[in-house]
C-alpha cells in the first residue's frame, strides 16, 4: 500500500483507523527486505493486518508493488530504521513482531546493530500488546545462539520461549505456512539449517 508522507506523520496509534480501516490485529516484520513474508502472510490471513519495515526503499518498493498488484489491503510497508519505530507506533499497538533473517553483525563492535540486541528487544516490548509474540528466523548460528543466550539467561525476562535449530525438521515448521523469504531461500539452498525461536515478554 502506498501512502503520502502526511498520512505517516499522523499514523502513530491510528494504523487501523487511518490506513487499514478495520479492527484487525497488526503483525510487524522488521528488516523485511522485499517483503516476501509480509506479502505471504497477508495473502493467507485476510483477517489480520501486516506491516513490513525496512530502511532500504528499493527493496520495500518490490513488496509494495506486489501488494498493490494483488489488492492486498491488509499489507503495508514503512521505510524507517527499527530504532525509530516508536515514532510510528503507539505503546501496545502491535500484536506480533517477526524478525526475519536480520544481518548477523558478527563483529563484537557491531553488537548494538543486531536486531535482537536488548535495545531493540526493549522497543519490541514497548510496542507489543500484552501476550504478543516475537518470532525470529535466521540461518546464522552465531546470531541465533547470541539471541537464545540473552533470552535463556534472563537478560530480557520472557515466557513461552520455544526454539529449534532445524526448523524444516521440526514440528514448528507448520507455523511458517510454506513462505520463504529471499534470504531464507538463499541460505537453505546452500545447506544451512534454518533456526527459529519465539517468545513472549514477561510483563
Ligand atoms: C539480510 S536482509 C533480510 C531481508 C528479508 N527479511 C529476508 O529474509 O529476505 C536484512 C534487512 O534488514 C534491513 N535492516 C538492517 N538493519 C535495519 C534497521 N536498523 N532498520 C531497518 N531495516 C534494517 C536491511 O536493509 C535488509 O533489507
């Protein structure tokens, strides 16, 4: 869905009223790239709203064009950095957040740029409604273990933490609805296991 700047300036807390014009739950995909996951989910779940966020406008454009082509009125894309999400969403406005194949940022000095760093998790916690899921998929073992460690050691208190190191061989696979992102296709075709975890924040 395409929208002018003024709409986005006023949309905080009003995505459903101003844009989607319904009262459905909102799922956000951070670092969505070309938006395959946002598009795929919006096709399957007309009764939910989906927003893909990325900083790269050319990638978002691919997803936006697809949403327009297919009349997916429950899909939208927002160009911003994840660290600024609270300028666009009200506390508790989101029902689910997906982190799909974020850049692994393996260097220690880049830790704060990882989209599962505690600073980002704090933003997700603020914007999620009570009991909302965070779901995270990656091919990267280092980033996966880093994130799992944060959650298991209680750096960020969470509940219902569930995970697998091999999503395609796990019974959690059914949660993925056969939708593969560009990076997922790339890395699984190179033989990488896809890792997945999900959790809720403790309130
Ligand atoms: C490896 S790509 C994955 C894209 C897509 N999720 C997929 O699975 O094909 C990571 C994406 O995250 C975006 N990204 C990285 N850091 C970001 C940030 N701080 N804010 C917004 N987008 C970010 C990049 O622009 C890039 O499109």
